[in-house]
């Protein structure tokens, strides 16, 4: 089976394919319009599709494009799940809620962040409380996000970051940049100082769709970390908790835990799973991020720094801007048949294990 046609090269195409496939699968659809527009003036939406009994207490929720540009991956699996006939094979009393383009602005603009320049997966913190502080990011902010992006700027800031790696190691640099920061609104991995439109929309979806759910599995599709094509099941439930134990059991031990230091991901603050758990006190939630590798982490971070510069100081329509957009797209989406095939197989395998877990306990 050739799964490549399920994947799209643009947000608008991904959305059209998703709505077509979900409609054909007799899903109940709902659309949430984002207040911004895409680069071609197109309207942007988060769309949801519900397949299965309206009163199902067991629900698998799949999410794509939490990190905008990473949405090409999750969208492909979501489209294919509806189109391939799998949507007809649900266990009794079980439903699938698909959230397509949780961050449609980032998806359309080929950005990891939302329209507020916020990392949605760092935005689920209590904004009334003091924010987590990450001194390592503070130390490196100027080098991570320089005002200029010519060869000299890249070389000079690269020297600073290389020196940090030399002293503390590559993973420490990744952690410093990616953990999540709440002080520099123009910086990378900024968690925001208020709930974003996308966070508020996810809350609305949870309230509307999952009020009657008792057992919820979450699979949040991501890309950009780990070996090319490999799908790491990252679980942020607390070490020692029954939730982490349940996830380990469902996925046959094939999960990782940043808190236990065995993941390609650093420990993060404000991730969406925390917001989902808090919003569903009546349900038992078992969640993972399914994180697929693309290119080397260094190159991914370089593409993110360039993109951050572009949208803060440059012109996305310029030749240089177009080069940077191509670079960031490749950093989060491999437009290659072999990559799409392994993304699909691991994605469907993971969804099937989650559906089985929901039914068995
Ligand atoms: Zn991500």
C-alpha cells in the first residue's frame, strides 16, 4: 500500500484531504477558525473529527501540528486512518477524536510556533504563578537569537554555542534551548505569558468532546528529534505514577521518559498533556508524544534559529527568506516515500495499541 498520497506539501491541501477523508468515514466534524490567515491569504482552522458512538466512554485522541510545521507528519497518518478503512474497525464502545492542525498558523507558515510566537507545547502552565526559570537559556539567548543572520553573525554565535557544548555537552545545549522559557517573547521555545488561541481552542475541544469520556488515550504527533524515521513514544507522566505504568504496559515497555533520562527529549515545562490531564479530572488519561526523527538535532536547531530571525528581522518573501523556509520544512518533514511509509506503520501500530489498551485496562 502506497501511503504517500495521504501526506501533503501544504497546510491547505492537508486540511482539504482531512475533511474529505473524515467526511467519507462519516465522522462528526467541527471547525475552529483561527483569527489569522496563511501566507496566501487562506483561512486557517483547527478541525476535529469524531468517529464512533457519540456516548463512547473510551476515546483515542490524536493530535497533529501542536508544533505547526511538524503537522505534515501527523496529518498524513490522520488522513490515512480515515481513508484506509481502519476507521470502520473500531472496538465496540470506543471512539476516535482526531484533532487536525492544533496550531494551524504554524502549520501554514512553516513555523514551529503559534501566531503569538509561542511554543504551544510549553504554553500549558499556570500563568497566575511564577514561571519556571532556565538560567542556561538566559545565558545563551543573545547567541541563540542574534539580530543579524549573515555569515559573520552565524559564525560568531556558533562559536558561543560550540563553547557551551564543549563545556557542558551537546544534550545540555539542547536542554538549554528547548526546555521552555518565559522571559523572551522574541526568543526560541517561548512558552508565552497567557494561553494562546491554540491552547484555548484545545480546551474548548476537550470540554465539548470529552465531557463524557472516562478513559482517554492521547497520541500527539511530533517531528524533529531522534534518528530519521524512528518514532519515539515519549511519555511525560510522572515516574512512579500509575499513569506511566499503564503507558508502559500498553506499549509493551516501548516508551521513554524524559524525567528518567532515557529520551531524546529534554525535560520540558508546560506541555499539552499536562493541560489535557487537568482539563479532564473525570477521566483516566494515558498520553504520549510520538516523536519522529528527521535530520540531525544540530541542523534542526539551526533551522529554528534562522526561522526565528526571519520572522523577527527578515522578509519571508525574499530569496533568503524562501531558503530559510525550505530549510525549516525539511527539518520537520521528510518529503520521501520511505520516510512516510515508516511514519505510517509506526503511527498505526501505536494507535492500535492505544485502542487495545483503552479496552483492556
Ligand atoms: Zn514537536
